[in-house]
C-alpha cells in the first residue's frame, strides 16, 4: 500500500513536472509578459509623468520670471495640485491600456523572434536572482551615468540650449525673461506642450 502511494506521488510529480515543460509557445510568451508587468507599468508611468514634468518645468520658469514674488507660493501650490491631479487620473488609465496592449503588441514579437527553448531560457533569466539584483540597481547605474554625462557635457551643450531657446522664442513670439530663459509673453507656453 505504501509503495503504491509512493509510486502514485512520484508519478503525479513527474506528470506535473512534464506539464510544466510542455507549455506551449504562446503560454511561454504570456509568462514572459507577466514577469515583465512591473516594467510595463513603469513604462506607463513614464508616459504619464513626462508631460507632467515638462509642464512643471515651464511653470517654474513662468513663476520665476513673470509672477510677482508675493503670489508665487500660492500659485505654485495650485499648479502642483493640478499636475498631481493629472498624474493621479492618467496613470491608472495608461497603465491599464499598456497591460491590455502588451500581449497583442509584445507577444507576437516575442513569439516570432524566440524559439520555445529560448523563451524558457529568457524566463529563467528574468526570474534569476542576478537579474533581480541588477534590476534593483539599474536605476542607480543610469542616474550615475546620466549625472556624469550631463556634468561633463554641460559646458558644450548649455550654449546650444540657450541658442535653441532664443530661436524658438523668436519663432513663437515670446520675450526673454530676466534669467535669459525664453518666457511666454502671454502665458501661452503651457499650451505648447503636447500631451
């Protein structure tokens, strides 16, 4: 009786293990997409946050160059609240769309570019402790490099940015603010950001 029970457990274990290996290519693709869900959500956040950061930067320039000092703090709080409201409302919408579209967008690319064996290897790598550890510091690596690149190239790039701002300002009919930044003559710059 014990031997039959043990044989049954071993057989069930082998069947379950072979079932895990008998995944279809489509199931493997879905598993890769599921593992990548945090990255997909991060992409969605980036899509939402980029225009918010642009609006915030332009707003700061306008606040510093065109708004009387006694009104800046209150207006800055109102602008910040509007930007946060946009982020709070748009993030779940874009995240849900990204998660819905990933299987039909990313899935076919994975399926056509990887074999079943490669997908299994990719899944193993994505779930590996080394990949997870690398993912934890990837942002630090990017930020460190970004900081060095910006600092190292600032002297050469800043004059080009100033020239671009000046030329775009002329094209758009805006005047230069006290800090030398292009500032809108009538506050219209905020509408120039395409969201």
